[in-house]
């Protein structure tokens, strides 16, 4: 066969040479191919992991919940021995009768009281907070705690790792160097995935095992100073002295054990009580979620509402009651009980939560309950007053997180004088609020209804 003698064009390889070159992998090709294959494998594994985690989250959000009700609605008077004997085992809390419980309203007052108690501490200071946000308030708190630690006072802090996420560990260096101890509740770790949704929502300060502060406020500037466009928050704390303090201290000790692995015993934390600080009857009701998703906070609130004969006043910053709680409030209204509710208005710190809560107004308004939206600022108080006899102050909101997911603490007080003091504050809050009418609710706009629809997942425990 005659072969052409025409030379190849300069710079152009023969077809045979090109094929040969293509068959020979360049040095390092296998390395890059292996790296590319590993990259694809990691992408697939990551995608599967994300889908699996998403499935777990959705399973939690949309899991069906129970409808809760009392087998036998209470009939005894709320201040009767019969009712007390029934409530005590229901909430698994010991009745104490020698307590002095004082209402302290708003940050400029309760921070002053708490700091004063800390400055006079001689043996121990235990502080647990969902929110401990770096700022002027916490700067002063840490300064006082550091001084007391240097003086030999035992100082222990538990912060929720989600609620106090923006506050870094190095912020507590001076306190630790002085001998103080800091623990974080449920740190955000992959191996803690199944417990991450459980937070400590408790706000507790106990000094020398003899004075305690409980309520809705953590430690942040918005409770004390506010801003130009966002006035300081309205909130309520209580100062407790008497045997109930032991229950509050025990609640802190529970979470200290869980985070630090240490049992805080001895007289520095649990001194012998003596004398009669007051005459109020109280129960310290702690909540830790059960496997079924209900807590003693639900039992406390639902039992008192079911037992009401005259009036129920509730202030809550996050109103997302499930069907069981809405039905209990409607049943109370149908018995002729006055039901009044104060919730945040335009200054609500979570617009979606507020919108979701507004969808729950309907059942109450149709039952002729009174709903008020607080106007001057964000209202963060968590209180309930029943029949002018029982009062509840603590960390629990009227929502599913407080009733089934978070660690909470509430102090239930049987004392007409204390209830009257809280009622005065409640009435003042009502006077600064806008009443929501059934007509207004029925004619709310499309945008509001869309937000309510988006937020319906918060009502997952129906």
C-alpha cells in the first residue's frame, strides 16, 4: 500500500501519536481522580446526613401529641386543705408555709435587689440563667461575683448554651481565676443531638441558701436600659425567703449535677432553717421533660385553671397554647370564670411567635375572654393569678416548650396579699394595653393570616 510522503503540518501530531498520548495518563492523574471520587463520596454522605437530620427534626415537629385533661375536675375551694392535699402530689412538690415572697417589678429594681444580695453573700452564690448576655448588666454582675469569689464565697454559674450563645467562655476568665465555677447546659455537640432541644429555661439566683430570686428575667441590658426604639422590657421577679428556698436551691443543684457531675451538699448551700420569715404558703414546682413530652408545669397550670371559680389573670410573653390548654381556658370561661390575658403587642421580640399566638385568640374571644396586647414595650413577665388566692411566678411560658421540652421553675404561692399585689400590677398592665376584640380578630388581614399559617408548626403537640 502506497504511503503518502506528505509531511505532517508543523506543530501537529499524527493521529497515531495523539491516540498514544491519550492512552498515557499524565503524572498525578490517578491522584486527582481519587481526590475527585472522595469528594463525590463525601458530598453523598453529607447529603444523606442532612436528609436524616431533617427527618429527625420533622419527626419531632410533627409528632402527634396527647390531649391533656383532668380525670376529675377539682371542686374544693382553692385555699382549702383538701385542694392543697391534692395539688402537692400532683406537682410532686412539698408544701412550705413559712415563706416571705416579695414582688419585684422591672430591671432597675430586681437587678438592684439581686446585686445587693450577692454583695452580702458570705457562703455561696448559685446562678442559673437561660439568657446571660454580655453587656453593662452582666459586667456588673460578674464584677460582684468575682469580688465575692476572691473573698472565699463559693460561686457557681450554669448558663444555657443556646440562650447564652453569644457570650463567650473567655468572658468569665476573671471569675474563674478568682475561684468561681462556670458550666454550660447542653453544649452544642453532635453527640448531644437528641438532647439539644431540651434547654434550661430557668432563671434562678440563690444566695447563702437563704435568699432566692425566681422569675422571667435573665441577665441582659434590655431588661435594664433598653434602647431608643426598643424601650426596656417589662418583667417580674420574686424574692423568696423561707423553706421554699431549699426547693429552689435543690433545683439549681439538679442542673449543676447534670453539667458538672458534682453534688452541692453541706451547710454552705443548704443551711438549717430557723425563725419565721413569713406566712405565705408556697410550692416550688420544677419541670424536666418526661418521655411523653409533658411536665409538672403543665400539671400546675392546667390544674389551677380547672379549679378556678372566679378569675384567671395570665401574663405571658409567648402565647402558643396547645388545644388542651385552650380548651381548659374555654371551659373555665363557660363556668363563668373571668379570663383575662396580657400578651406582647407591637414590641414583641419574636414577630412570628406573636402572629402564631394570635391564631389562638379566636377560641378565647369567642368564649368572651379578654385579650390585651401590651403597648409600651416588650412584656416578658410570666405570671398567673387564680381567684385572688393562688399566684404563679416563674420561667414558664404558655407554650409547648415550657410544658413539654424545657427545664423550668415556677413558684406557686397561696397568699391573698401576694395575689393582690400581683393583681395590682396586672391591672396596671391592662391599662397600658390595647384590647383585642372578636371583630378585629375576625377581620385581620391576609398577611397576618399567612404568618399564622407559617407558625402553625409551633402547635405541634395537639
